[in-house]
C-alpha cells in the first residue's frame, strides 16, 4: 500500500503547515461518506512552473531596515526548499511602481538613444535581495519583469502616474528599454525569464500606470516589442500580455492572440485576482488559445496590514485552487514582505503581505496567507502535472497534482464554520478524513 501523509493548517489550533503523520487507509472505497474526492491520475492537464512573489523596492528596502538575522530568516522562510516555502519564481518592476519609494526611471529625461540607461539604484536593495534568494533556493529564480509606466516624457499626460498613454513616436524607444533592462540584469547575474507588456493596462491609478487598449497592446507587441526583442537577441525571453484582472481577460487576450502576427511573439497571458474571482475566465482563455500559457502574476490583500486575520489565507487558498483547476501554470504573490504600515508605498496604497516586518521592534509576523501558500508551494513542485479529481464535495475546495518524483499532492480546503468529513480515494485505496473548520490540508501520497 502507498504511504499517505497529511499536513494541516487550522485556524482553531496551533497547526500551521504541520505534519500530522501517516493517514490510515483501507483497500476499498469508504462507505457512507457523503463527500468524496477521487484522484484520477490517468487524466492529465497543465504542468506547473512553480510559486513565488515580488522583489519590490518596498520589500527589499524593508529588509534593509531590520537586523541581518531577521532579513536572512525572511529569505530562508520563503526560498529554502526544506525550511521555507520552496519559492522558485520572482517578479521585479522595471523602474518604479507604487511599491517603490518614489517615481524613478533608469534614464535622463529626453534620452531617446538610452545612452544614460543605468540600473545602479536596483543594486542598492533589489538585486542583492534576488541574489540572496537564489543562493538559499540553490538555483536561479525564474524572474518575470513588468513595467508600470514609461518615463513621463514618453507619455501623453507627461506624468508617470494617473494613467496616460505611450506616445506613438516613442514605441520603438520604449521597446528597446525593456531589452536594456533584461541585458543589465543578466550582467548582474540575474536571468530574466519573461516580461509583461504593461502592468494593469486598463487601470488609471494614482500611482505609476499607463493605459493600452487591447488593440494598442496587440500593435505594440506585433510591430515593436516582439521584433525589437528578436533583433536584440532576446527571443528566448517570454512575452506575457494583459497582466491585469480576470473580469475582462477573455476579450483582452483575444484582442492580441487572435492576430497571428502578434501571437507568434506571445508566450501567454498574465492575470491578477483583484475585482473578480471568475476562475472560469482563466479556463476560457485556455480553451480559445490552448497553445498559449497562463500565469497568475499578482495578488495581495488590499487595505493595509491584517495581522492575525484568517480570511486572507483563505482568499489565497481559494484563488490558487480556482486558478490551478482552470489551467493556470504558476503563482506569483505580490510583495514578499512589507513593514508594519503595509508599505512603504509612495502614494499610500498600503497592502498586506504574507510576512510583515515590524521595523520598530525587529519582529516578523507570519500571516495566515504565508501558511496557505505553503500548502501548494512546498508540495506541488516545479514540473508537477495537474491530474484529474472527481469531486462530490460541495463544501470543500480541492486540486491534485503528480510531482516529477511520482508522488501525488492533493490540497483540500474547508472554509466552513464546521468540520467537514470526506473520503479521499486513490488507486483502489481510500482514507476517511475530517477537515476542521477553516482549515487547509495537503495529502502527499508516495509509493
């Protein structure tokens, strides 16, 4: 018989990513249990890239304001494959975003030849953070880079903030800017795996933002960004479109990917969780464009720090399961760490993070979201394949994967106020289980 092991996080106990030991199994289906989850390994779906978070300037600066020991702990607790969450993905912003200390770019105003391009600011906090994470992970982090806004002088509103659009005469220069960034990071020892065209191209924000219609994004990719990337020898760097919410991702992805000339440059569609939990839209994009990929590129709890709250973790678990069950291939959280205010943020758009570092007391707080993410990132390894899961369990959320080593990971979440009994079946064996109220469990099946 296979060995079944359970790991549990539960609101009403001290269990936080806590191994519960072996699960008792029997050789036939459990009779009399109304809720059932049956693993169907012969059904296979997408392969997972991994899990990770964003190396923002805010996160990196926050780590510079706590003791070296606490900084090392944060990196270890995220990137160590055993002691931490086993993160392998990362995201950086191409010059400033809202979670930077101010608006800034890498060039001097009006430099259309990009002669002054210089990422020395990133060498202060961000690049050392990425390098140290890679050391702890034991491998390069798979890095995605995203711009929030072109330089103000390239835009119709003359401002990095408050939306505006890229002026047509600067499309070639702006495309070249991405390649300068990628090459500069490579020189710093950080390979960039992919870029998104624009963070949240449908949102006029009080912070760094820039608006593209679907057609404008299509034309920019087809006529400028794609060709320039190839010309500069960067055809191996993946281009992702959209990088915004699920609510209108079908129409926005269609606007670009329905054009074969634009689509040939595009790896896939990035998306966020704000506004909408319409997971079916993620699946619709896959159905329309099955040869393209899907990657969750940003999500966080808005509205400042939520220390001790449980709904934040459940939001993470619900969204990760919902997206994975609709062909998503990876998960990128937003800020890896923030300070006690939920910042710094140069326009006061304070948010929460799985780890909060109190810079006044040199204390780290691990939110419920940290543990919920770990139920996926620690046990669903890069290269894992989603497998079938027949669910007759209306009060539970669940997903199942086969790892490269052959082990099976099944994640089950209970958001109800009462415990939920269920039967978990796999390979002619079954376990009778009860998941506590407001809890999440990962079942690892080996052999």
